[in-house]
């Protein structure tokens, strides 16, 4: 989960570097991320739908997701997950 939390920390630091007071950035972003809890815990909704439910086509969230999780970004995450799996399984 530290990867998820580090993502949040990077966004907070980025906001601060753009002139948003750190406390304000953290308060806003922590609340935003904490508000996702009901959507994440609703196991009746597939994760792909949870993602699409939290963005407007062509909107800011969609833009960030598409940029951050481009082919290279997704491949990097999958590589890291493969390495974790290999470590856990010993293969």
C-alpha cells in the first residue's frame, strides 16, 4: 500500500511546488482519497467500472489516468508486480 500512499504524497508535494500550502493540499487530497472508500469496498462493482465511474470522458481524471498509465507506465507496474510475485513464490 505504500505505493498508493507514495502516489498521494507525490501529488501533495507537486501541489505545494505549484504554490498550494502543504496543509491545504494534504487536507484536500486526503479527503478526496478517503472518500473513495465506499466505491473500493463495493465488491459488486467491477474495478474497471469503479475507475470509469470516477472520471468524465475527456476530463481531468481521464487525462491523468491515460498519461500516467500509458503503455510504458502500465508495463512498469506489471514488471514490479511480476518481481514481487517471483519473490513471494520463489520462482
